C-alpha cells in the first residue's frame, strides 16, 4: 500500500513542479474545502475534506506558513480559528484546477487499465474501514492467533 501511495503521490508532486507550482498534494483537500470563498473553522475543513482534525490542523498550519491561507479569530469565539484562502491561494486556483483535471484524467486512465477500477476498490475499502476500523481488525486477528497458539 505504501509503495502505491508513493508512486501516485510522487507523480502528482512532480506534475505540480512541472506546472511551475510550489504546492503539496496534501493541500488539495483543504483547498477544495475553501475554494468556494467562505471561511471555515478547522473542524469544518476536516469534515468537508474527509480528514481527521489533527491532520487538518497540521495541514492548515503549513498552508498558512506558506502563504496559501490566512486565519483570524472566530466572531463568536476568539479561541476558534477561522481560515480562508489568502490572495496567493485564490490566485493559484486556476492553475490548480488544470492540474486537478489532468490528475483526474490520469486516474481514469489508470482505472481503465485495471481489471477493476482502483477508485472503486478504494471507495469499498474506505466504506469497510468505516464499518470496522483496521485497528479493530488487527486486535481481532491477534486474539484469534493467540487463541490458536495457546
């Protein structure tokens, strides 16, 4: 699994470089969550992007540091951070949309070369893991193996 992720993520990173964009693929879910222009809390970004709160917090911090996002205190709760695209982030969107279209076309091409679409297999795996997380599956397997060897 790690090798597949490295192959895909490395190619996407290279495509951004070839397009002259200093951008990490991990930023895409956050950019997509914010591209409509409405500010979001980190929790809202995590939910919209389908990532964990800690991952959203870490990614947002990196993106603020790189000037893609800006944040301000929440209107009703100053402890809550409200995040939006910066001018640099908004200016980058047209180039990103082209890269995302190319990446989608490449993914469709890969799906066409496989006996069954990778995107379908990934969606099914995610759904199965939402029903029973991998950690639970590991603990169950460990218990069964321990019982067999006792």
